[in-house]
C-alpha cells in the first residue's frame, strides 16, 4: 500500500512544484528588465552546498518558495514545495533562513509565516544529497487555520477500497484496513477547501476536498470518502475470517465434536462428548416484504457422550443465530430445561453496507430422554421474521469448552457480550462450530 501511495503522490508533487514555480513568477516582466525591481522578492540569503556558496533571492506563493540567483535575469537555482497550500503566503511571509541545522555543512531551509490572527507557521527542510530538500514534519510548526478541524475528526470510509481514514483531534491521522491495522499515518492541515494529508516519512501529500454534502473527494485518485460510525469490510465477516458453512438444512445429521457437556453440582465430573445436529424446515413464506421461516434445530446426544453420575446431573448444549455479513450475534439469554416461545422472544437490527435489517424471532426448547438409540434429544423450534431481501441468517451449533468455569461463563454472555461479533465472544471457539445457512 505504501508503494502505491508513493507512486500516486510523487508525480503529483512534481507537477505541483512546476505549477507553483510558474505561479511565483511575475506576469508583468518585460524582456531586458531587472526582475529584482518588480516587487516579487520577499527575502534573500546565501545557500552553501559542496563548499560553494550562492547568493539567492526568494519569492513565495501559496504552494512553494523559489530561490533565484541574484542576477538581473530571473534564473532559478532551487526551490521547496510546501506540504500544503498556504493561501496567505505572500501576505504572511515573515522570514527565511538557510542556516545549517543538522551540522552537515550544507544549507537547510526554514520558512516562517506570521498570519493575520497572530498564529505562526514554520516549515523546515533538511538537505539530502540524493533527494535534495526533504520536508521535516517533526521540526516544523504548522498552524491550523482557514478551517475547523472538528468538522473532520472521526472515521471516514474510502468507498470501494479496504481503507478507512481516522482523523484525530490533535490533527494526526491514519489510514487503516478492515482489521484496524495502520497502513499510513501523518499529520494534516485544514483550509477552506478541505484537508491536506501529509504522509509521515515519505513527505507525500494528499488533498481531500470537502463537498457541499460533507463528503471528502480525492480528485487525484478519483475516490470518495464518507463519514461512518465504524469499520465494516465489504467482504462478509464469515468469508473474511475463514468460517465455512459446513452443514446444510434438510440434509440429515452432522457430527459436532465436543458439542455437549455434562456435570453435577458446581462442575463435578465435568465432561464433554460428541453430538449430532440437524435442521428441518417446517415453513418458508414471504408476504408483504417479510420472509417467515419456521424450522426445528434438533440435537441428538448418544449415550456414550454422557458418563455415569450417581446423582442428579446437568446436560448442556449451545446454539445461536448469527449474521453472515457482520458476524453479529443475535443475542439471546440462556434457556434452561423446557421453555415456550413466549419465554424466548428477541428483536435485533443488522446493519450492512448502508442497509438495516430488522430480525424478529422466538423459539421453544423441548428435552426428551431415551429416544430410540439416543440418550437425550433437544428440539429448538424457531419462528423467524426477516426482510425478504435479507439472506444472511446462520444457525451455529457450538462446541463446549474444556472446563466448567468457561461453560458457566457462557450462561452469562448475553450480559457480557451483547450483539458482539462472533470472533470476539469469549469462551466460543468459532472454528469448532457447525454452521447452517437458513436462507437458502
């Protein structure tokens, strides 16, 4: 990503420099005149490189400072390009220095401005024998004027890219990906047109213009940034995290290793064993823009998965509904024993790519014992109501933890991690679960 930005911005800087030098000239010059008398000179000094000294005269415009040889003819010797536009550069110019600031015997550049409101801006470039003058953000002092930084503080999504811009109150910023990994960072300046990002290290810049609607436009790369509340990848959560739909509705039973636990008292004899899950549909209707699903999620527990207890014991399984696109847990409280749908009614809203989907569901639980070859059979009967254009509902049958403490903690997850993303739910190993897609 860094190379990509450098390839984009370096030509832009070069073009901007050429434009700024042209702009810093005097359109009223007449051939044969001494350009030094036209009033464009704002400063002077002596530049020393490789043991030689050259007297120069300085002109400034909003994008750069140019250094001309002190001759009647206007001959460019060198220049520096500002990391952002300074609209009042000519009026607020204060001084320029070519002192050696890093002790290498070569002239560096310091340009200072004092703005009408009394704020000061100092820009520093250090000489490099290969790259010539390199802007040093860490040695510079920039006054944020001409715009209100608070209007930009927050998170901006770069449309069509796996990229978000986060702007902070201290005028720092970073580009991050959908995992919130920092890709680029730096400082920024605000003016009446928008913000200019300065990339730390490379010295590259990117101008983002503010539109009437409040968006940011990257004219160089043809991109748009929109303000958002949080990071949401364009790639579905399950796909991005390698979570596969590994079971199917109406396709019989599927083995879930360690899918059931049993214990007595407060965890005495805690044990995990295998079980089998299947889902059968009882109804699938669409009316008035609403899709109505009725299905049974059935868990079959073999006798061999429950050890012998000489006292009353508890058997537990875990299964939940998730959203395929965001990974959001459609949170429910733990249901104990047999229950009715009226005991387990829930309403959640899933937001994905600018759309919101209201999902309403209820379920009942029914435990049966010694059913054929099975020691126990649990049936969860669901009624789900969702928008007809939503297709991301996933039923997950989850493996049990290897200890009682984590198993007990799971019973409180509705208060610990409500509507959390699947990968962020403590005690749940998402790669050990069975996943059924309910909308296909």
